[in-house]
C-alpha cells in the first residue's frame, strides 16, 4: 500500500492546518493508518524552559503515549514507516533540530522516513519526504499543493 497517497496527505495537511501556528506531529503505519500525535513541546518548555528552550511554535515532541505506540509498532507486523511534522511559516526542510531528534549516536533512531509539511497562514503549501542515505537525511520526494490539486515530484 502506498502510505503517502492523496487521502493520507490530505489528513496530514488538515492536521498541520488545525495546529497552526504550532507544529503538528504524527506518524503513518505500514498499513497506511495515519496517527495524529500530540505535541507536548510547549508543555515541556513551560515546565523546564532552561532544558526545553523551544515551544510548539518551532519544535515538536511526541507525548509519552505516542512514543510508546510508535515503539511498540516496531515489534509488530505493522510498524511505523513515516514520522511527520509541520514547519509553520518557515518551509519544508530537514532542520538541524530535526536531525538531532532523528539520530542517536550518529545513526537513525528509528527505521523510518520523515515527512515535513510547509504550512503558512494555516494553509498547507507543500511537503518533503526525507530519508537517511548513510551520511545524512536527503529529500527523496516533494509534494506540492496547488489550490485543490495535489501534485508529487520524485527527487533524484
């Protein structure tokens, strides 16, 4: 099953728009089920601003329940294959913060790809899919939203 089909991208775009101006986060299971996560970054910032300098306006952290569900999935027949989050008003790119969260001791923490959604003024504009290539995270696919039409562009 193509997990990043039109229907799932629309679900993710709707999620990103609904949390604007904060980042959304979630994941997609191998069977195509989209899980809308809960971003607790602002809560972490309120509790320990010296440790968690970012708020949900420019960062995301999954809730404990989301993290447990994702970790359990890797020991099941239906693992998470894509983690997604949005970037409000700054574009779809894999930031240094995104890379820091995705790596553990220089290697990917999870066997997944990462989708970053560009959302501006509560409107989804585009998304990019990133995958580890052995050296870093590279964009392997771009998705553009043109009014009512969704177009995709593979990267080479």
